[in-house]
């Protein structure tokens, strides 16, 4: 096994955002899975804001929804870039960043 060049895709959204009637972050994860992206993790934040500039934070009253969501996916540069191009409309509702990584394969 060796290290190979890869790319980390980081997607910032909120758990109450929707896309075509579906929960946005779930739709993104389903699409990543269908694209056979190697690894995906969804993290729920306690406070943050994105492109809307609306600060979201955890309070007892809204423990169930509305918090920031970060999705991280890792794979080869080619696989991540292909996913971004093919799902640009879906991702246009999010803040998206990539960063180079080393994958152990």
C-alpha cells in the first residue's frame, strides 16, 4: 500500500435546507454514495453560518433542526472533480471547498 494524491471535498450547508423536496444534506450524501466516492462523513455543528450569513447556533429549543452541517468526502482528484461538475446545480445551494490530501491505498 502507498499514498496517492487525493482531494477532500468539504460542503457547508444546514440541516433544514431542502432541494427539490428532499433534505439537502441527505440528497448530497446519497449522490456521493451513488458516485462511489470512497469516504463520506456528515458532522452537525453547534454554531456557524454560510452563504446566507444567517448565524445558526444550538439552543435547547432547536436541538432537533436548523443547525449547520458539514459534509466531508474524500477520493481521488478525478472522482471529486467529476462529482462537482455533475452535481453543480445541487451544490450551488452550499458553500463548497476542496483541499489536496494523501490517501492510503
